[in-house]
C-alpha cells in the first residue's frame, strides 16, 4: 500500500471488522460501536442489534467460491453469506487485471487464485454497498484503487490512489463512468472488448429459475430494500451514461444477465421517464414488445 502520511498510516493497519447485517468493513481499534452503512437511508438497521466479525471469523463463516463466467471474466463470491453478499469480478486484459466490486470476504485460497490469474493492476467498485473486502485485495496486491470522488467518505478502510470525477479509463478498454443516482459516486464499468457492463446497483434483475444467466425482469431503484424509485433527473443521467456504451450483457453484484444489454436498459428508463419513475420489476418480454 502506498505510504500515506506518517503517523496516520498505521490507522490503515488496524484490524478490520465486518457488519453481519450489511457486509460493510471498518478498520477500528476495537469492535465498532455501530455500522454507518446500516444507519444510511439506503439500508436498514439490524433488528436484533449489531454483530461484527473479524477477518478470521468471517472467513470461517462465509466460504469463498469462484468461477469463470466468460473467457477471462471471473466471479468470486461467498456462500453461505450474511449481509448483502456481493460478487467480485476479475477481468483479464492484455496489460493487467481489473477487479471490480468486493466479495464479502476472500479466503486465502481465493487470493492465491487471483495471484495465479496474474494479480490485480486496478481495483474499483460501483459504490459502498459492494466494497465488500476490497481492503484484502488492496493489502495483498497493492493495485491502483480508482473510486469516484463522490463516495470518498465511505472509503475509510481503503487507500484511494486514483480518485476521478466523471470518467476514467484505468486500463485500455476498461472504462469507468460515474452515474450518480443510487450513491453520489455510483460508477459502472464498461468492458469494450467483452461488451459487458458491470452496472453496480444501477439496475436489478430477476433471473429464470431454469437458467441463472437469463434475466426475466429489469428494474432500477434509488434504494432497493426500500423500493424507492429514482428521480427523473437521476434517470436521465443514467440514460446519458448508458446510451454511448454498446453493452450486450449486464452484471450486477448479484446477477450476471447474459440476455440484457443497452437496449433493455434504455427501454426501462424511457418507460419511466414517459410516465412516473417506479421501482417495479418490468418483464424483459414486455419491454421488447413495446413499440
Ligand atoms: Zn452494516
Ligand atoms: Zn447499493
């Protein structure tokens, strides 16, 4: 990790604790008194009180798995898991790997697998709900950490080395675009070669029970757990970001939809802008049948 300013750098060596209700990690000198992510309006407080796990307890409780979803595009996740349980994605490129989003916790074997795949040149995430254990990847591989400046306040467990405003191309063919909306710094990753959008929580899918790579519905929210819609201005901003990006697959931190791309995302947004924004799941067949 880059050195930071002594004597403050030791704060980034404090032990980390994860909140079992949401999966947000904090570095603290003792078990934290509360979790800022759960107290935020986009989440909910735990109804039975706080429970925090240290690294080893989290690794024991939440086994880590991985799979190659498309050539050179890997997913790491935990199952079983508590909290939000996001997937982490590793995309191989000819000049280095990018990891986008963090799994709730990485096992040592999973980190060794990432090392076998070539390590990590650039690390990023869509927004704080899917930071997961990014700090483990940063500690192990010392990559550039590129995050939109709008969410800097949530990155206390990390060392941001490459803050950006609206767009960044940290590796050739890998584009980061700030959508704002769900979070002020909410960012999507567009992989030009794979025509793949890692959309964070900008979009949400329901999947076919027969094929987990096939989405049946699509939706967009300000806060999913509260079924709060986006504003018209936020939707227009999403549209402005998506329209120039020719993506054919859309992966959230939870779903990897092979059958939904730019056309479906724009149709969802246009439908909401034509009437009133809503948080409902819209069947993809209905969108495609619309004139
Ligand atoms: Zn929490
Ligand atoms: Zn979120």
